[in-house]
C-alpha cells in the first residue's frame, strides 16, 4: 500500500481576507439615528407641564379653636366584676356579652340545694320555738289561775300559806319559761334569716343598670371568689354602666397651662373618624406620672352615641371655647397654595386623566393651615402653585412625591 500524499493539505495563507475597520461615515449614521429616536421620544412629552398636586380634604371648624390635642381611651367609671360570696357550681347563666340588665336583675345562679335545706331546717326551728312559746303561755296561764285559787283559799283559811308560796313559785317559773321561749323564737328567726341570706347569695344580681362586657364563666364551672383553687372561676361576668363613660387622656406636663376644669373639648373616636362628640374636662387627677411626665385628665361626654364602647381609642381636642352648633359639621378645605386668580375669578386646577381642568371656586374662613373651599369635592387632586402658563385643559405630568 502506497503512502498518502500530504502536499495537498497545505494552507494557502495568501488567500485569507484582511480585517477591515468600519468607516467613519458608518459611526456618524448610527449616531444620527440615535439622536432622531431621542428627539422623537422627547417630542412625545414636550407638551406635559410638570406639576405638584394636593388633595382636597375635609376639615372641622373646631380646628380654629383647638389649643391642644391629646390621645386616650374610653373608660367606664362605674364597672364591676360580678361574683358571689357563696361557693358552688354555676347552674344557670342568663346573659350574654352585650346584654342590657337592670339593677337587681338576676344574671346567674349557683347550686343551692344544700343552703336551701339549711333554710328549711331553720324555718322548722322557728315553728318549734313558736309552738314551745304557746305551750309556755298555757303553763303560765294555768299557774296564774292556781295562784289565784290558792290565795282565795288562804283567805278562808282552808290551806296553809306554804301552798300559796308554791303556787307563786310555779307562776314565776312559767313566766321565766315564756321569756326563754320568746328568746328562742328570736334566735330561730335569726338563724332562718342567715339561711335565707345564704340562699340569696347563690343568685348573682346586677348592682346597677348596665351592659354585660365579658362572660368569664360557663354553666358547670366552680365559682370560688375567695380562693385560687385550680379549675375554678372568680367573677362570672363583668358589667359596665354606659352612662358613666369618659375619656382618660394623658396630657404632657408642659401643656398643663392650656387646660382647666369644665373646659370644652371635642372627642374623636379612631373607630369613627367622621364622628365628633362634644364634651368637657371633668377632672384632673392631682398627681403626675413621673415616668412619662404626663397628667391624667378625664373628659365626660355631653353627647351620647350607642357606638361608643369601653377601651376605644380616642383623640381629644381641648378648645378655647365651645364650637357653635352651626359649625359642628365638616367642611371641604385645601391648602391655600392651590387657589389662584384667573380673569378676576378665584379658581383651582383639577387634575384628572393627565389634564388640568380650570374650576371656579369660592373660599371661606381659614382653618389652621387649610382654607375652606366650595366647588370641589374631597379626594380630588389640585395643582399646587399653578404657573401663569398653565391653561384650562392643559396636559400635565404629576411630579413624583
């Protein structure tokens, strides 16, 4: 076999094409295309005027009279955890959370068979004592008659004086027995009253008109108010008098000069921001919390609302004077920087759909940092500090905040 011919495998180096640099004109063409694209992109937003906006809000005229603001909680001043002096098993519970009860109404009951039996025994003892008294009175009457007959016979000298003395002693003894039996009746009646109180203590009653806040025990639980035994309960329910609700607010020590007793306030509940209730400063607790440098101020409600519940968080605005009835409602307000003059009219620019719409408005009184306004709605976006170049219907671009 002959050897292969490798001469045909030589590389032709002279046939390789030389590398070529891009021409200068090519770079210029690419740069012109990029500039054209950037110009096209810029031309699309060139007509949008950058603006800042503010939101139309609701304001309360009471802000005009506010001297100080504080936070606190709604607290019932009359509140009780109902239990029983007796110890026993809960056999009946007649209320639920939120139930309204009257003073003296039975809300729960413990087992009372043992104390009821004791009461029956005590009442029977009273009957026995009264029967003994009747017997004693009969003995006393007989002894008195015997003494009278003996005295008559002695006067006729039919009997000796010793017989009269014996009749007198018998009468004295019967009289003493009657006195003892009367005392026994009193003791028996006292025992019956004690047993009746023990039975009555198995009924748990409401001490005042109120609302059940919590239910701490269920039927079958052991109620032991004076013990910490395992698997036992103390209070059965917790009741509060809703007519005694107040707001307890902490006021900084440095702000005490701004408050005084009977000062008008306005109460706002966090749960109902649109609800404003009038009140006054009821009292100031005469001691400071050293750790917080605050004074506890209690505010009573002048207006009642069934939605107000204990432990709700609240804000209290201490006022320089009471808010007139005509100013008790919220009004529309906005920052004054959004209001301008155009053609002798007071106007604002409402932003909607990327355009600014000119809207004539009427302004009112100043409420803190806001101004009362009519002609726009709460929640609308207005241009802040609109320039003279901004026209009605002009395209705007809202600046990011």
